[in-house]
C-alpha cells in the first residue's frame, strides 16, 4: 500500500494515507442512496468502540454506482444528521474505471476470501489495512460488525 496517497477530505482539507500509519483502518466506499446505507450506523459504532485504541473507519463517498448525492456538503449533512457519522470521510471519489482514485488503484489488487481481486463490486465494500500494511477485503454484504472483521480489528489493536 502506497502510504503517500493524497486524500482530500470532505471538509476540503488535505491528508495523506501516511496520517493513518500505525492504525487499523477500514476503508469503505459509501453511498447515501444505497440499500446498504444502514451500514453507516454499524461503521459509526465500530469507530466509537475502537478509535481510542488506534482504529478508524475512512469513508470514501463514491458515485461509481450512481447512488451518492451530488456534492460534498449534501453528503456531509446526510451522514451527520441521518447516521451521526464522526469518522473521517474523503471527498466524493471514483472507486472503479479510468478515473479510479489512487487509493483504490492499490486496494482493488487485494483478493477477497474467495481469492478474487478486481473492481469494487458495489457500495460498502470494506478493506481493512493493518499497521503492518497487510490488507483484507470484505464484500459489500458482509456487515461491518461481522465476526471475521471484528476479530481482525481486535487482533491488531494494542491492548
């Protein structure tokens, strides 16, 4: 994983993936108008439960599946008022295709539990990046609090 990848956050500030070095990071492509958007609630619960121990969710609003609101202000308002989202989120970005964000150019090379890599299948696909750089991929219908995800988070956080 290239830690120098630049991230423009929803509030317009600039970060680098390097800012998350040493943490367990769950990168999730999110969408406000997706049937899976109730996963926001569980993502926020994970954020609240584990953030003090070095975990963060990184939401990446994506229009790749035509289910995200048009602008960053609308996305920010929806996420905070509907789901109480406090975890960091990037500006809207493409996760597939020619305009794929640099972060996702690396992430899509990761294989899932069936040995499949390649394009993001749908909104709410999860990539867990461990402090050692190892990446684990979970498909959209795997809930954020799935036993395998929680075990992976807990096993890689300090006591």
